[in-house]
C-alpha cells in the first residue's frame, strides 16, 4: 500500500478521539499541539485527560461510543482496546467520508499518524504505512541527529522575511541561491550561537545588497547505470538546483524523482530508428536557448557523459557559443554492470587490461581493430551490442579469439530487473535469442566473466553450459 503524504491544518477543527487510556492520551496531546478542538469519548479516562477536561482544553463525552459523536467532526481516532468496536467506528466513519486512524490497525485505518521530527515550523514525517512502526521510529531517530534544532528558528525567520526576499530577488534562481545562503551561511551560524538579533541584522543587510546578474549555465551530469543509489553527491545536488533537466531515454524515473519538484523535465532521448543527428541538434538548441534565458540547465545522461555519450560534442557546442558549463562524472555501465554481477574487469590471473568498445557504429570502421580485440588476457566491454551479437562473436573468433571464451551479458544492470546470461562465445548469439535478452544490456567478454557464479551477489543469473 502506498500512502499519499499529507499535512492537515486542524486548527479550530473538531477531532474525535474514542478511548480514554494512555494511547488516547498521547493522541490527544499531539492533536492539541496542532490547534485541534478535541472531543474525547469514553466511560473512563486517564488522570491527565481529566485535567485537560477540567482546564476546558478538551470536551469529554463520558459514555460508551455513540454514532452521533461523528457529527460535525473532521477527523476520527479510534484508540480503544476493543477491535470489534474499532471496526464499527471505522465503518461508520467511512460511510460519512471521515478520515479515521485506528491505532495499531492499518487495515481499518484510512490515514496513518507518522513518526515526526519536529523543528517547527519545519516538520519531517516518516511513515511505513502502518506496517513497520519500529522501522519508522528508527528512521526518525537517525534523522533527528542530522538536523540542528535551530532549523525551526531559521524557518521562522525566513517566513517573516518571505515577502521582502521575494521583492528583493524576484527571479527564481537568485531567490533560491539566497535561501541556500540563508541555510548555509552566517545567519544560520548566528542562530546556532543563540544570537537571533545578529541573525536578523545579517539577513536585512544581505537584502540591501544589489542582486547579481543572472547568467545561465549547463551542468553535464552522468546519472549512472540505473540504480539511484549510484548517483554522486554532486549529481544529486545538481538535480536539486536545476531549473530545467534535459534527460536521456535510459535515465530511470526513480532518478528523476530525486530532482526539484518544480524543475522542468524534458525528454530528449534518442529512440531506435530516429535520425540521431537531428535529435542531437535539438538538444544543442535547447541547451543554448535555456542557458541564454539565465536558467541552470542539467543535461542528464545515463552512465557517464564522456563514455559513448556525446558529451564532448555537447561541450564543444557550448564552448563555441560561450555558455558556461561544468561536468559531473557518472559511473559508466561497464564498471557498474561488472561490479553488480561479481565480475572483476581486471584480474592478475586472467586479464591485465580492459577495453570499452561501442558496437553502435558502421561495421567497416572496426576492421583494423579486430586483431587487437581478439587478443587474450583482456576484458572487452561492448556497449550497445545486443543487436549485433552474431557479428561480434564471428569477428572475434575469425581473428583468433577462442570460441570457448566465456562471456556475460548483463541486462538492465544495477536495476531490480537485472539478469546475467553466461556462456561461451561460440553460442552467444543463440543463447541471447533463446533467453530473450533485450536492451539495455552490456556485453562482457573474457576469462574474468567465468568468476561471476562464484562472486555474484545481486540480481538473477541465467547459467548455461557448453552444450546448452
């Protein structure tokens, strides 16, 4: 079950809590902190709840549950120790289209109360959809250590000056840069030193300084082979600073979900059969147009932009048009797919070198390379070679590589759907067809691939023998 994250404004709104024990007491205190008007319904309550009722902070309905208690409330919490009663309350609440939380019973609940990290007005909520509250608590404990308690004061200060900041920095990018300075600079340091007046003075002085001229820029970012965990910290920072993201076909949705929510995302992927030169010209035009508008452009490529990614061509274009740029390297497919398959690209007993080769080129352009590619004691990593396996194997065998040389094809490398097909060079094309291997896949050829069955640790393997 996937829950929609939601922060509810309950100030001045009536909430019903059914139950009067310690659990209900904890829920009531949280609700009161949010400004809710709380009604507690139960024959008996804890002493703390009675004190809240005596202070007129809650209303107490001293009785067994009555269906008419659900009238005129916005939210319901069932905190009794009677599951059948909780089930009845949940059914009645659902009939009235009221959100209900049945404590410790996600099956009956239409909303969950998350674990929170409170840096008011900044609140971080963690939910396991009710399935693993201990895990949510552990995550909260870790997050608590990451964020200073003065973040709340900083957020309050930023809210106080929000209109002034917008007026002084009307354009989005300079305003975002100002907020970054606010979070990372002397204002935050002053608050950590318990000097709120100095923090406010520093903020006001910064707003009086003239706004710098906005210049566009392109960040050429390698997104890695697919697993979002393989993004570099610089790549993640770029995704969170971008105004617009131009992404390739092989960049997965989980990676794009890490970007700023308001960043514009434009697919510029090259599909099979397209005129790639025309597509590349469109990419160049988009980069130039958006950078000239003063935007921060992230050109997001699968793997690494400088390994068969046309990154050099794009930088040449940007340099020609005097557009500032930076390069954020990514983990290329050969390194990642080999690592996720338990295949060392070099090994002192089997391979002293590794060659990265693109099979996506005219076949006659590789004629002079075949004798060198067919040499033993090296690892070959072929990119974009799935459609040409028969030709690749034939050329290597023709130029001296043994047909018994082991290979591995890594399909969807580093993704949850990764598969590794292993066999020998002479049977490679047939085995790939038999097991329906599709792109994106990386082909590794060499003695090191025979180590995969012993060293593998991720995904599924398709093992074959020489007679398969």
